[in-house]
DNA sequence: GTGGTGTAG
DNA sequence: GGTTCTACACCAC
C-alpha cells in the first residue's frame, strides 16, 4: 500500500516483465497509485475466483436458519474451524481453541463439523452450478472455485457491444469505482458483471453468499477476492497489480508459497514479496531449480499463466479421524472399519471402482508431536473392487482385512504404540461403463439434461471436451456408439449424488419466484446455456406439474432409449405409491426409528461380538437394494414430487433403518462419546436439533431460546433426521448414508422445500 | 505403483 | 507452526 520512490524504481522492472505483451496501452488513472503513465498488459483472460463466506457455518445456518442470529462456531474436535460473522464480531476467530472461544464468547453456539458430508455436497452443488454456465471451473478446497470466463465475456461483448460500456460491478481494487474508466478494460468490466450475476445465482439457488475476485489470472483473482468481505466482489485492474502484490505482508501471503518454501526463502534472506521480486533469478535457481525458481519469482511479481483446469471428479476419496490416543489393535480395527464403511458408501455412490487402498497413520511422539504421517497402500483386487462399485456388503470385511494388513506393515503391535490419526483412502479410481447397470441411467438423464439441452449451443463441444479432459484415466463408455454422451454420464456421476430433483428444483423455483434472478438469468445464461433454460423448464416442469415424462428427464434423450428402458424409467418414476419412496422414507422414518438411548444400548450389546468376524446383516440387506436399477431410478426421479413432511407408512422400512442403525452404532467406539460436547443423542432427546449443544442452548437468553424452539418446531422433521443420527466423532451422517436411499440427499431435498429466508 | 512431502482451504 | 478433514501435485524410488 506504500507508494513513493520504490514505485518509480520498480517501474523499469515491470516494463521488462511486461515486454512480451503486445502493445501495452498507456493509460492514466487518477485516484489510484499510478499517477504517471504506466504500461499495462492488455487483458487477455478474465478469471474469477469465488470464495464462499464462512462456508461450513453457512451450510449449518441453511440447515437451521435459527442459527443465523446467534454466534455460531463449527467445531472439529477441540477447534473452531470456522464461525459466522455474528461470532466474529464477538471476537471468535477461525482455528481458535474451543475453550478460548467459549471464554471469549460464552454464548457461542457450537455445531459439530467433523462429518463433511453436507459441506461436500453443498460444495459440489456450487461447482456444478458454476459449471452450468461455463465448463472451466476449478475447485480449490470446498469453498473456493476459479472460473475462466474469457469466452463468456467475449461472447457477451460480441452479442451486445453496448455491454462493454457498462461500469464495473462491485469494487475496483484501489480505486473509486467512479474513477475506473470502463473503456480501458471492457473485458474486466463485463467480467465483473458476470461475477455479480453468478454470485446472485449462487445465492438464489443455494442460499450461499460469497466473495468474488475478477482479474486476469488465478493468482490475482484469488488475491483480490478477499479485498472486501463478506459477500462483496472486487476487480483488479492490471494497473494495480503492483499495488496488490506490494500490499502483501510477507511471502506466506503469496498463494503457492507455503511455510516450507517460505522458510527456505527466508534462509536466502528473503522476507518480503519485494525481496523475492528483486532477487537474482540465478540464485533462486540454485536453491529451487529452474522451474520452481521461475514460478516463485513470477508469483511474487503477480504473474501467473496457469490455466483454469476443470477439476472434474475427485481422484481419491478418503476419510480420516484424529484422536488423542489409540493404542490397541482392537480400537484400530474398529476405527478402520468405521472409516471404511463410510468411504465405501461414498465410493459406491461415486460409481467408479477404486484400484488402490491406502491406510495412513500418524504416530504420537513426545519429542515431535506433529510426527509426519506414514502410509502403506496396496492394489484392490478386481473382485473386491467390483463389490465396492456394486454395493456388495462383502467388500467391507475384505477391505478391513486388507487395511489391517497395511496397518501391521507399519506398526509392530507386539510393542506399545500410540496413534493419533487414521486415514483410509481409495485412489486410482476407474470409471466403469458397467455403471449403467447400477442405475446411473437415471443420473445420465438427470445430470445430462442441463447439458444435453445445450446440444445446439456453442458451448456443448467445449463442455464435453473439458469433461473428457477431466476424467483423467477414466474409461470412456461405448455403449450404442454414444461414446460422447455416455462419457458425459460418467462425468455426471462424480457430482456426488445430488439428486436430479435438486438440480432442477431450485432452478425452477427461483426462476419463478425471484424477480431479481429471472432478470439476471438471461444474462448469465447466455454463455453456455443459451436458450436452454427455457427448454429445461419445459422439460422439467417442476414438482406440481408432472407431464408425460417424469421431471428431469430429457425427452430427447428418452426417445433415444430402447423401449424396455423407457418402460423401466416410467415404471420407476411412477410406481404404486407405497413403494418407491424407499430412500426418502428413511428420512421421515428416522426420528421414530428407535430411541437414541436404545441405540446406545444396542451398541453395547454387540460390542463384544467383534472383531473376530464382521457381522453387518442389516447393512447387507440395505446394500442389496443398491443392485436394483429400478429402485435407484425411482429414488432419483421420484423424490421430486415428495412433500417435505410426508408421512411414511412403510413399517418395513422402519425396521430396516433401525437395524441398520444398530449395526452401525455397534461400530462406534466408546471412547469418543466421553469427549467433547454433550452428545447428539442427548440433544436429540431434548427435542431440539442434535447439532445444538444443550448446554449452550440453556445459556442463551430466554427470548432467543423461544425463537429457536419455535423455529425448530417447524423444522423438526428435517433436523431430527440429521441430528438423531449424528454421533460423536467420525462420520455420523455417513452411517445415515448407508441407507440405500441416499438419504442425505433427501435431506438436502427437504431443505429446498423449506428454503431459508437468507 | 509406492511412499513421503508440500500446499491449500 | 500447530490444532481439523480433506484433496491434489510432485518427486524419488
């Protein structure tokens, strides 16, 4: 943020850096740092960076709107990983110890956040939503996305040259917006408007707010997106690149420079960004090698030409848990089984077949508390891999056994050991065309439809290409010569089971009811979706207006299918009423399934029966239903016209669910329940959501308590579902997801029936 | 392919 | 630089 002599000195450097740019325009901008003529590179790319505000907290506040008005912290173990702005105003910060946070803000409401299921799902919805406008979306963690909208911008300017004259939306870094001369960088100006529209989309469809940065590279977009928080956006003009780089205090602030690199740089005497900018490259090369040295110096100079690489399907799925101490094989066995059953479920839903299993441990060491991780991996035999894909419950036992072998490779159990973390990971994920048989026809339809309707649009090609490019190492499907479309299907598959209905429903909803959104949509949609929004609406009329075809099914695609498949789809979509609600009914049923206390008891019962043999009859039963395409289709298609609190009459399902819970609860390790907050079971008993700490609740002012209670009373069907299943420690909801019916999706679905006010 | 490290949110 | 729970890239072997 400092101007002065250094700036003038630096100008030469900047000139040389930019020398490869064609005809740098000379512009004069008043009100900013540059009062002299400064050569700036032309805008060649327009990159957006989206950063959701306190993401986990937002997800929880959507799940339980009453939390919006209280200081909310998301707790993982003894850490507040994030908190809402109410809590921030009261002094709570990210990564604060729970004890410190409570001291600082006694009224802080805590929600357990170790189970990432909901965050992951919401995260992918955001990515997916962005991808529906432009395929070039790259994820960075759960709450950030990059997007290359260069094409979108070009097209918009082409179609509407007027748009180039519009002003910047939101902030312009280091400038009064009124001072920013739009004509200088029309692409960035248009980009800023697109960013605003996309943020509005994210808000209207998913209820999430966030910041955006608009710039010419990922590096700069990321750096600038946080300039104004929360829920604002900032454009960085090329003229201000030097400013923003200079404003970073310390090399660690440069994305791409982690603490190890920073340490090495410091050893070279480099502390500030400017130090690195000016350091002789040759010396840097000696320390880091050519490519890293060049990259680091470029980063310091604000130069980053790395492309936005569409993220696509995750390349590994892992699940882990940390703990104070684990020192018996028995505990390890339990935990491994626990973790495995959770990722098994995710893996099954993903549809790809993992070829590799990895087990990672972290050992405690008094001298070196953060003793690094060790891992062992092994190939997963094909017959087991297939069981994973098909949802065959035998896979669990076999994988546990494999994982334990890996464990014994690392740990000599004859001597004492002390672990503080276990991680299981499926990697080397192979797409299977056989996935079709598993019910992904439905996901083909549902996921394809937004894309399929683009068939006539210019972006369709781009999209399938990028999707293809994404699916690194995945086998393209070749059924009926529809390679491309089925590849699209595979691509759709990775979006973790967002049911078709979710994809369409919010869309329709906001289109219909949100004047702002409908005003903006044609603008945003013009890039890739083109006229397809309307198509989609006609094809998917929404919940109440069921046409000949089930909602979400693209008639064009439907027509292409063999008759028997068509029939199956129809029968799946419109079965007799008592059936077909399998998945969702597990949701409604759940609160009545069994007394939480009973479940706790049952867990003790079976506790002694392990680990000699894995017994999970209920899980088997449930998983078996995964084999049925029919059921899967029904779930996917049917949930759409479900009412939020629709009562379930199917007792059999209750039994299934309840026995499932027994078998899964058995896996819980007892140690966990004694730590941390009051257990979720207790809070569920109290009649309010399990994700709310009763103690904390009792400390709230009476009027807040009343308000919360009245909110919860309206929400209880939703909240109880999740809360009654939540457990201490690891992967509570993952257990819930064991149910064949992809219950957490249904959970998400319910959310849309009762949208939050925000 | 395996195992460790570094980076990131 | 460490807490958490992921996920990815890169490198040496």
